[in-house]
C-alpha cells in the first residue's frame, strides 16, 4: 500500500468514526452528515459521492451549518 492510499483510507475511516459518534449521541440537534464529513477532511465532491448528492447541495449544506453554529 502506498502513502496516498493509506492517506485516503485514514480520511474515510475518520469520517466513518465521526458519523458513528454522532449517531450514538442522544441529542435533539443532530449535526448534518455533510458537516461531519467536511470536518473529517473530505471535500464537497467526495461527500457528494458518498451521500449520493450534488456537490453544490453539499457545499450549501456546509455553508448553512456553519452559519447556524452547528
């Protein structure tokens, strides 16, 4: 495995862990998965591919979440 593949695996593993942590939290205000994945270091394009959404929609969701303080 080369360094680039290892780096990609770490990024996606981190994203999955963050999603699991959020799912386990018992909170009235759930953080959007787009924001969690973005905080994990994924680009809007990568998040869109993972979630089956358009990159523009993901970018907008991240912007809105940032403004609302999530």
